[in-house]
């Protein structure tokens, strides 16, 4: 007889305990508390077979979020595929800042939106208008599904931020652009390097390729006293803050993530 407890015990031999539990919860559509208190529950051969496939995928390095097809961000579930980056807790710092600086009348622009987790989170909690921009048609498809799931009437724009013109006028602009230095891509952890889209990771030779473009364009489409917030990589905050200053942004602030790393740079249009 195969039970939930047996599945967890066997899975822990090849993957992390927390991953084993998340995968099993997703498969049986129960929460962690239920699974842990029903270890003696017998499972069918189909469940056993499917769980084994999930565990082997994780053991091979595939991220849990891509196996389950979803990831929690700011207490909301977002659909994810290998066409978009997996939302990370670090990015919640930018989401929180945007939420604090928005209300129901705010018009928000999310550049390099990916799954839409940033812009849609702000729209969900503030019931404001949001426009999501990305170069990837596939990523916009994921963002659209997430908007539908959350009941948000968002606008979607396919745009190469490096070359295309931005239109509209916005109160708040947020962006988590690619910021990994090109030479560093091969040194990323395998679960990132082999599975997450390089298009959403590669920030050019110094990792800063997108920031001057985003900041310059933001300065022209932000309303008076509009605000810009961008996520940055380790050691990039000073350079990005200087670029904001050069483009006449004021009240420039650097926010740290839970690990104490300078993660977000914000400024107000002069």
C-alpha cells in the first residue's frame, strides 16, 4: 500500500523536503496542513506515477514553479511557464513601494512585465489602471491569463523598450528589467541558467543596458511629480541612482531587500 507519507519519505531521498511537500500538495490539490495530517491516506497508482515524474523533474534541476505551473507573489498566485521569470521575494520590495505610492486613480506602467506579477499586484490591491509592457508575445500571453485569473482589466503592449517609442502618461512606472551581466550568465545556478528565459536575464555587458533607456523614457511619459521604481542587481544601485539624477529625478531613494541588499531604486520626476 502506497500512502502520502510513503511518497514524501521516498521523495526526500532525492529532493529537498520542502519541494517534495509542495509538489505533493499541488498534485492532490490539498494544503500542506492537510497532507501532513493525512500521511496514512492511500494513493492510487496514477497519483504515484505522476508524483514520481514530478519528483524526477525536480531532481533533474527543473524549478518547482515550472513543474507546478504557478508561483506565489505578494500573497497572490501567478501562473508561470518557461517563457517568464519565476517571481521572487526580492521583487516584493518594489511591489510594496508601488502599492504605497498608488491609489485607485493611479495609472501604472509595468515595463518588462513578464508574468505580470508586479503591475497586476499593484492593480489588484489598489484597483488602479495598469499597462503591462514586454517584448515577448509569449510572456504577454502569460500576463493576460494572470490578469484574467485575478479579475483585472489591464492593457497589454508588445514593445521592445530599447528601440520602440513609449506612449501614454503615467503616475507610477515600475520595472524589473534584465540585469545579469552577459559574461555572468554561464555562472548562474543551473535551475536558472538552464530553465529561465535568457531574454529576461541578460542585461548586457555590465548588466546596466536597460536602465538608461527606461529612465530616459520614463522622464518623458511620467506625469508631473510622477514616480519611477526599478529593481537592480547586486552592486548596481549607485550607478542607477546616478542615471536617475542625470535625468532630473529627485528624492532618489535606495531600498534594501530582506537580506539587506540594495534592491530597488526610486525617484520622482522633477
